[in-house]
C-alpha cells in the first residue's frame, strides 16, 4: 500500500509533464529503479525509490499520460499488484477504497534503451538549491513562457563575489530577459556561457519543488546535473547543452 500523493509524485519526477513518456519500472526487494530520457534527447535521468510496494518485476509503461489520467480518480492509500500471463506481466492493478483500475503494460522490448552518462565528467560548480531559489527560477521561466532558452554563466561581480547568473531569454541583445543570480562559494577554472532548454529545466524544478535536499552541478563541458531527495525517493537528472540552431 502507498499514499496516492507519493505514488503520483514518483511518476511526475520521471514523466516531467510529458518529456519522458515511456519507461521501464524495475522493482527488487521493494526498491524501484527507473531510468528515463526525454524524446528530444537533451535529458537523461534516474529515479530510485525505496519501500515501494510492488513485487519483484520489470514492467514497461509505454504511455505514462494514460496512467496518470487513470490515477487521478483515485484517492487516499492505494494497492499495487500485477497480473501475469505465461510469466509475462500484462497488467498493473491499482485499487483504492472505491476504484479498481487495470492498466495495460507494454512489451519491454518496445522501450528504447536509455543512453549512458559519463559519471566521471568534471563538474566545476556545485550549488545547494533552497526551496526559495527553486520557486524563483520557476517564476522566472513562467514570466517568459514562449522562450525556451536559459543561459548559465558563472561570474564575479564588482565587489569580488562569485555568482551564478541564470538568464532566461534568447541570447540576442534585443530580446526580453530575466536574470536570477545565486551566490556561490567560488568559481573553478575559466567559466563559459552555457545555454540549455528552459522548458526542460522548469519541468525538473516543478516536479521536485518539495524536495528536502536539492543540488545543482555545472560542467563547463556543457552539462547540468540535478540531484533531489524527497521522502524515500532520490532522483538525478543530466541536461545537455543546446546545440546551434
């Protein structure tokens, strides 16, 4: 049994409002592992959730949107079970006090392999993200909803403070822009201006705005990393820099 809100939050953390619709859930000793990546190829992530009430299994969720639509009508605590036909898991069974839902599972071979991230990559900047910072970044993106560009720029201001400037908006001088600055301990190496997809950034922050622990890492080689811990769930995300358009 699991609280519906916790279950929905786990799904939101990989689904990201439609960025990662198809995944495999792997459960072993009540530990859920989900590797995922976005259809546009700029995001790779991993979710690990302990105390997950499902039997040992590997199941394929091809259409997470359909699953979330069914899940919305449930409430309170829910039970999760699986149907199996000839050693193949075919249905995810979800039930609360009133509803019994049957969600059809896909063939695991229909889910594409998640690309591997080089874990040895050097990150030049590490930032602890407070909840106020996360909410401020979401607000900045929402103020420029039609612009999908965010630029990360480590810099030193006039009084010698190290700052991470996060600039929402196109790079052209005439474009609308919103800059949010975060004080950091130090800048390592020679900083570069790095541009990422702000829609991807926003969905990650929205799905994890209630995290108890949040960190952001910046690599001058063109990679952002986020780590979040909430309840029994640990999620990490890697975002690749935008290419030339």
